[in-house]
């Protein structure tokens, strides 16, 4: 059995750990003078409580506390990254409730105040760099995601990386089943999809109340994706990725065949009741929103949309450039890149090379740039992406020292079929910090005709190596 009750979150575990640490000096009551032991006990408890809840004496302690509490309050990210091998809450999913948003906003404001109290204190260059990065991260989040004005301006439920599908992907990809307790935790986690969907419903209704309308095209794609998943749950629950992944990870070293069958039966029942009913509830809300959705989309339509747009630009560019300045800069770089590409097209004697759109479109339809439209080609695409990534990775020693290179290779997988229709062409999931789950480049193979050979390298270099595979290494 797990030492941590299934109902516990970080808040409960933190309190238990503090009580344990505060009680350590009790042994002194048997070794030294009673009054001296009382003084030591009070001083020790004050230090522990201050470190845990208030402004610690050290900036490094503040950094560590912020990092670990950020992870420990988000069980999905914790299971994905596993710092120090930790996966303490593997029965829980991340909290999408309105109350958790409010809690995080208060926590960020408090931590930001604590951080600013160190501003004029002496720091090493590494501490100063960390101070600036964490300060920027907290401050921008307080201005955007956790501000009273813009907390609900983002479309939480969306067709790209929305939690309504990412919850499923996370459980399938990152929940490890190495022993019986892990299998039991998997079942509990799947059951908690129902609660998570109810939280998403509350989020959507709150946005509706604040006149934050999700664009029609987003709603339609989310609805279609959820409806398809829901139909599979009803008609073929044994083919659900949640069931297939569970069965694939069970084996005789974990438990007996009889126990495996019992676990599978329990999971099947949860899929046909809790998870199916949760999909129905969310679909009903989205159906209502779809009936009222319009097509005049844009941040300009949201309350104080212009201000929010500028904040988003500031967050993503780390500059104070205006939207017009960024637009003009973008046009300048697009023109430069297109001119470079025209030179390549001319060199390769591509017809109409001077007309960029026409020549690129013609190149995309060249027979040597497309794959045959069959299942065998999907395996070939995965193999070609893997080869591209291996080739560029073998050259990285010329540009990065060993300390700056990830210790694990980047693997390539197909985007799960249930989310292909609304996913981008590719995306990256980072490796766990214990190195046991590799960083993964996910390729979208819904339509082989969308995969153009000369574009694959650019996508692989951006999403995988060096791209996000190296980026995450630097961040950590």
C-alpha cells in the first residue's frame, strides 16, 4: 500500500511533513534540560514553518520551494517530469477548478512579494539570473493568467492542447505501471477524469458568464473530437487508448492473470460509466455554446482585448515592442527568408521560381516530395523522422558541450489516433528527469498527403533536436 492516502494532495502531505520535522527535537526532552529542550523545539519549529510558508532567509530556499511546490501541486506534470524520481500523487490529476486558479493567483502574489524582498541583497551571477527569470515568469503570469482582469481570456478547452484530450494522452503516455499499486493508481486516475471534466465545465461556464466566447471553429473541432472518443467509449470501450495502454503494461510480474482480469473489468466499468458520462456532460455544455457561437473571432472581441494582446506579445517576445512594430519586423524577416528560398529554387531550376507561392506549391506536389497513401508509408515517415533527428543529433557536439546536451535520445511516435484530427503537424513532450521516459517527438499521420518531405527537417529540428529537446534541458 502507498504511504500517502489516495485522497491527499500536496497541501495535506506538506502539513504532515512539517509536523514530522517539527517533532524531531522531541528526542531532546529525554537527553537535555527540559527548559532548554523547549527553547530548541520552539526555535526549530519556527524555522521550519517559516521555510515552508513564509519568507525564507535564503534566496536559494525560495527558489527550491517555488519549483517543487509548483510541481507538487500539479500531479500530471510531476508524473511526467519525476524530479528526483518523485511521483508522489500518482492517483491524482492536475486541478482545473476555479478555486485552484484563485489559490495559485494568491500564491504567486505572495511568492512575488517574497522574491522582491531580496532585490537589494547581494547575489551571485547565477542567483541574479535565476532571480530575473523567476521574477519575469511570476510577474507576467500575474499580469495575464492570474490577474482578475484576464484570468479567463484564454480558451482552456481548445482543439490543440486542451486538457479534455491531454488528460487522456498524459495517462496513456506517462503513468508507469511497474507494480500492483501503480495499476490500482491508474484505475483511480482514470476514474478522476470525471471530476476533471466537471471542473472544465465550470471553467467554460465561468467564461460564458464573463462574455469570453470560444471561437466557433475551436468549439466545433473540440466537439467532434470528444464525440468520436465518446462513441468509442460506448461502442468499443476495449479499443479505448486508456484500456489498450493498461492491458499492454500489465504482466505476470505485476500480478496474477486472475488479478489482471479483475483490474481490467474494473477499468472497463469505469470507462463505460464515469468517463462516458463525463464526456456526455461536457458535450452538452459545448453543444449549448456551439448553438450561440459566432464567427467574428479575435482578441479584439474580448473585454480589454487590445491590452491583453499587448501582454501576450510582451510575454512571448520579452520585449515592449508594439503590435505594429512586431508586425513590420515579421514582414521584413519573411521577405528575407523568401528571398533566400527563391535563390535555392532558382539554383534547383524550379519552374516559376520568382513566384514564391506558385513555385512552393509546385514543389509540394512533386512526386519525389510525397509518400504513397498507404499504411506502410506511415511507418516510413516515422523512420525518416527518426533518421533526420539522429543525423542532426550526431552533429550537435560541434555546437554544444556535453553538459548542455540531453542525456537521453529523442524518440519518435505517432500522435495517438484519437487526437490526430485536431492536433498540429507535430509536437514534443519532454523526458522525465529520471531519464526513464525519453523526450518524444509526436508526428501527425492523420493524412499522409499533409507530410511533405522537404518540410520534415524543419519540423524535426524545431520540435525535437536541437529544438525543444535541448530547450527543456537548458530550462532545467
